[in-house]
C-alpha cells in the first residue's frame, strides 16, 4: 500500500487536480534545489513526489488560491 494514502491526502486538499499540481510543483522544486527539503520528519520516500506528498500530509506544505487582478 502506498503511503500517504489518497484518503488522508484528500482531507488536506479537497481536489485531486490541485493535489497533483501542488505535489508536482513541489517535487520539481526538490529536484532542482534539494536544500529546500527540511528533514523535520524522517521521510519514508526516496523519490521527490513521495516527499512532496508526505509534506502535504504532515501539513508542512500548503497552498492558497489567489485571484489574479484583471486590468482593463
């Protein structure tokens, strides 16, 4: 079984699309700059996507929705 489970992640982020987008963005950051990964919790995963999902589950990684200002 994969950890963290999709059920536990869906309690943190209510959209699968947003979950994939946020975790992929964070995984890309970790790949390009590994020093950004804070080892506050021992990571069980060896890949960047798994690390990003663990950060979401432990609430070290969150997101916010920003509305773009439209100028007319």
